[in-house]
C-alpha cells in the first residue's frame, strides 16, 4: 500500500494526498516537484532511480487507508549526493 507521505523529504514542503506536486521513486521516497527538477535532477538521492508523479488516493479510500501523518525530513547532503547525481543524471531512469 502506498504510504502517501505528507512532506518533501528535502525542503519540508507540505504534500498532502491531493497535492499534484508530489513525486516518488520506486521506494516511495517523496519529494516536491521543485526539488526533483531543480536540486535532484530526477535522480533519487537514496536509490539513484528516477521519479514519477505520486497518484492521489480517492477520498473514500482515505477512510480505510489514510495518508501518513508522520513527517520524514532528511535534507539532501549535496556533497554526498554529487557522485550519484553525476553518475546518473544523464541516463534516463529506465536505463539506469
């Protein structure tokens, strides 16, 4: 079940279930669209994969399967991230 995490891991921007700015990797690392495009360049700092738009859970399904409320904030250490970024940013996610 998709967790629907409530904030961008990098900048802390609120990303409620209805947000169209939420992006996730295959492991559900969650970032806002701005961080994905301008900071991460579509490279997940945790796994090296790419990002896709996070789907929005229908309102009636939130009753039984609510979005997470715990905020996970882990700003990206750009110095540590640089080798992973340089290795992957020019390779399409499906070719990594």
